[in-house]
């Protein structure tokens, strides 16, 4: 989902960036560009600003809305002022308007609304294009079958159909015989999945992804700091304006000052809540390392990476890794990372079904499983902050109703951990309330990123073996969860929608309310609604623990 920020002032740009941070949008920031350049960037949403001294945005909006190729772009305008300025912006053609300073939660919701409203319009446009294409084809068919050529053309119809039928039958027979004769030829993995195999992951690739994550973390930190600084500057500027007006003051200025100071106070309050939750429960949230292996269903043998005489993985001309059930190649293994957290004294952890069984609902692995492979979890290892080695675990239960599962640690609950308290009361999750999410987004890459470039090189050394890297990270006490904050967008029967940022690896993480109680288990990113996240309500987990 592409967003273009156009001609935003420094203050508004900081506000918008903070409101949209970590929500999965592809954002470009431009100034003083024309409608042709906007068209080439192909944004789905344009966010711009109108000020009394600069109304150049108005002409751009008019041009966008008048062109066939750009009129579907939604426009959200930020204005400095009240109802009069907002009404003027709507009259100029904006799809929505908001006054600055604004609440980040409300702004993010308005952005999601624009994408939701745009989707059915695009579907209708797509259907119209399809109808026009069909109409064109129908016209060509009529022309082809009209006049003196009708008889000659129809003479070819039956032979053509017969040929097609024969070809289809032959293709089906060939496919069937090929499947039976050489099952291993069909056992292919996409390159993205194959690179996760421990025998294929290259150290340089791992370090590069870790460096990408480090830059992302730095950018997020700067954005958060810029937002706070921007609010402090706005507050000071408004105080000066109030002082210059006099004792009576200005009602609009007073309201803007109250809003700005209220947002600052909320940031401080929510920050303290997050600190308390992390200090109390952070040591009880673990990084789960799941190793998955595959068997050939026909022979029951492990699926292997096909290697050449030098022991290097064989790939075809499309970069597809070759698999086999014979030979000396390494077993096909996938290293999958997720998050879990302690909930019972007997060592039971809560996590997701798709973490405990990573092939469950996995589209990337579907082609492999459909072509004769079966998957199983070879091992589960839980790494807790402060522990210098991992703890083995076993699968306990899987919910039939929701994406939750329990694992049981070997040896019970580790020392220096605190059980997390689950709260499934109806008023424990309220739309608009602040939430805190703890987990391990991006798994091993995120940890290496936080360790720094030099430390990451030292830890990985000359190995690409994920198990050895994990042991090094644990020994150096670098395995610690990350924390993000946000707000609940909606509470539904079977899910909680919220905007605290996370990504792959954060699955299974606990979602806390402001009272420090777990109200959900993070399980998905809702891309269609602006990168919002979804959590399974804890009542499903409580049913599993009974």
C-alpha cells in the first residue's frame, strides 16, 4: 500500500510519520512535483497540507481528480485551522481532512478508512475493464464469423476441439506417469524457502539481513524521538502565542495547547506502563527456535538436498534447489522462529499453532507438501533472557478453534521468571486503549541487528549453523525481547485489532493492556487494513490450558 507525502511541513511530516510508523506502508516523501511525477510514483493515497500562505496543493488536487489515470488516488489533507479550513479543503476535492495537531490513533484510522473505501472502487473499475475487454473480444468474434468467411471458419471448430481434447488427455497421462516414476523431481522449493535451510544459508546473507534490520531499528528510534521533540516544540510555540494574545487568550489556541500537552502526557504515561511491563515480565518471554524436517510420503525416507560431487547444493536454471530421497546430501531442514511466554508453573508456554507447526497454513510450503512431502517438528528450543543455554520443549496441545498452542518445557519453569496473568474479561480489551506487545520480531536477524555490526560478525564467525549462532547469542546474554506500543483499533469476537508494530518472529507474543494483563496472543498482520496486527483473545488460550 503506497502513500505519498507531498509538500508537508517539518512539523506535519513528523506527526504523520509517527502516526504511520511500523504499519507496513510504502511511504515516499516529495515536494514541489507535478501531477506527471505523482502518476509515475503511483500512490494509492496522497497526504498533503494546505496553509493560508501556500495553497499550491489545491491545483494539484484538481489535476489529480480530473485525470482518468490518477482520479482513483485518495487525498487526505492536513490543515492548520478549524472547521472553516476543513470545509474549504473538502470543497477543493480532498477525500478527507484533519486539523493539526492531531491524535496519531485517529489519523491512522482515517488512513485505513481511505484504503477501505478505495478497495471497492478499484474492484468496480477492474470489472469495468474486464467487461470492456470481453466486449472487444466479442466484437472480434462477430467480425471473424461474419460474411463469406463463416462457413470456412466453422469447418475448423470441430477438428480444433478434438485436437485440444487429445492434448489434454496426453498431458494428464504424462503428468501421472512422471509423478509415479520420479517423485523426487517434483519435490522443489521456492528459493525464498530454500534459503532458510541450514545447509544453504550463507553467513553474508545473514549479516546483510541483520544490517537491514539495524537500519530499520535506528530509523524507528529517530522517528519516535522526532515526534516527541515536535510535540515539545509545538507546545512551546503555542505558549508563546498565548502569551502574546494576552490574559483573555484565544479559544482555538487554548484547545490546540491542551491537545498537544495531552498527547505529550499520554506518551509519558504509556511509556511508564511499558517500562513496568517489560521489567516485570520480559524475562518470561522466550524466543522459540523450531527445526522442521520433511519426509517423502511414498518411501518414508527423509528428503535430502541434492548435492554435486563437491557437496554443493544443486540448483536448476531458475535457481530452484534440487531435492531427492537418495544420496549423501543434508536433510532438508527449516529453522523457524517465534515467540512464547510462560503461563503455568509446570513449564507450559503459550504460542501460536503456526509457530508450533510452521507448515500449518503456510502457502510457501504448500507446493512441497502437495507434491508428496510430510512435515514434522524435529525439535523445539526456548531461549529465555538471562539464560546461557536453550531449554528443550515438547508440543503439548493445539487449539481446534484458534491459532494458539501450548508447549511444555523440559524440567519445568526456569528460575527468575514470572508467570504471565491472562485476563479474558470483556472489559479488559477496549477499543482505543493503549497496549504493549513483547516479542522477537525478525527472530535471529533482529537480535544480531541490535547487537551491532561488529558483534554480529564475531558471533557468526565462520559458521552459518543456526544452532551454534543461537548458543553464542545466549552465552553473550543478547537474547532479549523487543517492546512496541500502540492502541486497540477494534475488539471482535475472535480477534483483537491493534497497531503495535511487529513482524515475522513476533508471532506468539503476549499483548498486554495498560493493567499489565495479557489480553491476546499476537498471530497475524492485517495488511489490507494498513498493517494493523491481530491477536487471538486469551479466552481461547484459557480453554486450551484447562
